[in-house]
C-alpha cells in the first residue's frame, strides 16, 4: 500500500503546502483558460420563442463567439419544469451542462409541492444571475379603477367576489395576488387558466377583473389598448413604462414587490473554474448597451452578480413564498 507523503520537518511541510496550493492554482487557471473545449448545453423548461428562451439565445449568440464553442439551447418544457430540471440533474458535473430556471422552480415550488424530483440546494450550484422582471397590475382598458386603492376598496366592499387570474395554481401570479390579499387584508377569488394568453384575454373582456402580468406577457395587450396597467409591483418605475406608478405610489402597500428572476445553475460538483468563467462572461454580455437595450424591449432588467447572489435570492424569496403559501394554503399535491 502506498503511504501518503508527509514531510518530516516543519519547513518542509510549509514548502510542501505552498507547492500544493500553487499546483492547484495552476491547474485551476489552466482549466479556466481552456474552458470550454467543446459545446456547452443549456437545458431550459421554457418553450422556444418565450421570453426566457429569447434572452438565452441572445446570450448564446455572444458567448459562442467569445468561447469559440457553441452554447446549445435544449428546450424541454412541461411538467412544471421537472423534465428539464431532472435532465440537468442527471448530467455529468463537468461544466458542459447548465440549467436555466427561475425563482418559481428554485424558491416557490419547494413550498407548493410536498415532493419534488430535485432539491434546489443539494442538486445544483448557482452559476450566474441573468435577468429579472417585475409584474404590473393588469385590468381591462375600460375598467373603472384608476389605481390600486380602487381595486382594494372594491375587494373590501365585496369579500371573495373580485376575481383575478393566473396561469395556474402555485404560479408567481397566483402567489403574488395572495401576497396582495395579505398586505391589504382582503379576500378575492382566484381563477386559474391553462394558457397564459387566456389570462389577459379574459381580463380585457371583463371575464375576470385583474391579473398580474409582465411587460413581456401582458405588453402586447397593453400596446393594443385592450388592457391598462394600474401599477408596477416594484421598488421603482420601469424604463419604457415610466407613466405607470409603483403599487406604493398608486395607493397600494408601500414597498410591495412581485417579480421573477432567471438564473443559470449547474449540477453539484461542477468545477469552480467553469462556474467562474461562465459567470464572468455572462456578466460581460449583460453589461453591454446593446444587450441591455434588447432586454428592455421585453421589460427585462439585467441581473448581474456573483453566484452567491442567486443563493441569497433563493433564500430571500423562499422565506417570502413560504409564508404566503402557508397562509393561503396553496398546494399542488
């Protein structure tokens, strides 16, 4: 049996330790310089043409040119994201598979499902934040409500009768509305839809009174003047929609916020050098004026930071979602 090398003298031990650290640093640096040596696959639970998919394709185009290797988009929609997430979970942790998901998958679903086919903390490592988007309070263009205070007054006058829509039980739009109910001490009626587009069509026709929507999802109906935005659930107004006040400015709860963020993750055990390389290069792309402008057309804001930023975001959102889900008794099991 081979014995581990143990220097006999303290000075030798120090020299050996320094040598080991230097060797590790050189190896890590060499890996970073050669990475990626082949195409990188980005697995995503989003359909082609969706907002998250469009942003990843913008990144793919620029990162592929920077790396000299393709960032290949692998869309696997369906089953609440489980198909894509399980695929990425099974992938080798070698830096050549990343997962694009949002705070619904990493911070909300653990609270609405008793059992998940993945553990956000144990199965994945954060790689890079990508973008975030806040939600508007969307009502019909001919709605008599002028601001959020009108919505709240109507809800208090008719408990359980004011309807709001979402694209499913446990979605961010559903949980966001439950947050507003809690913050305003109101009770409204949730109407879930199978298709996101149907939500805003129903708002426009008056079948439901309101819904949360982003510039990407409800924007087309807004531009067509079929719906109007009462307010934005964000700390500040959104560029391109500066005429729309925040919820706090529109007579709603101060500091009220409903948002979605999207980030990149990798299977646990992925080399740090690969994670650092992706994080740095994604940040550089998102910092360019051209990409910022492209994201703004969707109402998205670049979300740039180290991998630890995603860890903090998950912890923060998980606390918020957990409290709301428990209070509203939202469950998908």
